[in-house]
C-alpha cells in the first residue's frame, strides 16, 4: 500500500484531476451540484467490496439516516478494511459528516445496518449508543470543531478521553503512553490547553481520542482552520496511526486533494448518495472529481 501525502509535487499544466496547473474556469456551487449529479452512477456492492483489503472491518448496508424526520442519506453503502483509510469528499450538504454521525450514533437511522468486527466476528452495531460504540466496538470520533477544554491542562484534557475506563489508573497509563509518543504534548502537559497552537490543539484532540485505544477513528475535517505546516503535521500523525498502529480511519476532508492523497479509498457523495468510489489515486486523476473538489473548497472561503 503506497501513499504520498506530500504537497510539493510538480505537475504539468496539461494534467487533469487534482494536478497543479492553471485554473481557467470558475464554476458556481449550483454548477458543482449539477455536475456532481451527472457524475453519479450506480455503485455496485462488488465495486465497493473490491476496494478493501481482506474482510470488511466496518460495513454500512442500505443506510437511510438523518436528523429528526429529515432523511439525509439514501440507501448508502460503505466498506473499509482493517488498517485502511477512507476519505469522503463532495459539496456542502452532501451528507459526508452525516455518515460519521450515523456510525457513532448521532443520527436517526430509519433503515439499514452498520456492522463491524468485534473479537473476530461481525457484529451489528446500528442501535448501539455512542458510549457502547466507543467502549465495545472501539470506534472513536474526532470532531471538526475545536473541542479542547481551554482552561484545563493538556494532561487533564487527555484524562477526559478515558472517561469510560474502569478506573483512573487505566486512563493514566494510556495518557502516559501518549506523552511518550508525542513530545509536543509532554512538554506542555501541565499547561492550559489554551496556550497551544492550532496544530497542537488538533494533536491533543486526536490524542484524547486515543486514550480509549480505539480500532477505528472517525475524523471530521482534520485540516479545517489550520496553517499548511500544521495540516502536514496532522496528516503525518494520522499516517503513523494507520501504518504503525493499524488504525482504521474514516474521514471527511474539505481539502479534497489532501484527503485523497492520504487515503486508500475515496468516495464522492452527492445529495446523500454515493456518486463515485475508487482508490484515492484513481479519484485524484478524475478531472470531474477535481472540479467538484476545488469548487467545494471555494464554497467554504
């Protein structure tokens, strides 16, 4: 499995997809949605299954979900293998974060199933609470919003991540392992979180999710609001967690190019449907996907 998460590649101007080069046309958000709908094709379960390695570690089948009585996701399917990474891109309102919310238990699920492997057997976790999904299924959610407690110390923030541990000693052991791994946090363990840089706060958020020693990380827009140097740092951390610790990562990323460069599998969502699926590299080379991703990023500016 080969990934290149650098941003310094030199690409010819005649390249397509997410390659660098002159942008001669600017399209509106309405055009983005229209073109995305035109891109949509029937994604077979065989196509989805072909992108994973081995047995699916997390699987979504025929999911209809949303908020209140409003359905956002329509017959949505997803598969990712153990130790793989999957990135979802698409226009605002496409349902990307709703997928993460549904996996973790933050939505109303009208029909469909969510399954994962627990102790080498497949279990349906659709109806589990968020606490059960964290404690029993090993699924942790890293929010896109700044979620650190600014007046608490770095160590206290990390200890909060172990609230489901049976005792504080177990949480403290996990916290110490994180300090051994990340010098930046260890050097500031007794400092209030509000003194951290943006990148260090994101590292703290990721590390707090690791205290419960999860198998699956749901990561909502890890680069949002960060300077380029901190974006690179965050993706390097995620790459280490996947490659060296075997974490399975499912992310939503507004920087579509960065997300697809990082991830093994890419999904394009449109209006609550899966429009395209392929390897990250395959979608990077797709000029229509590139146009959607660039316009989606401009929508956020």
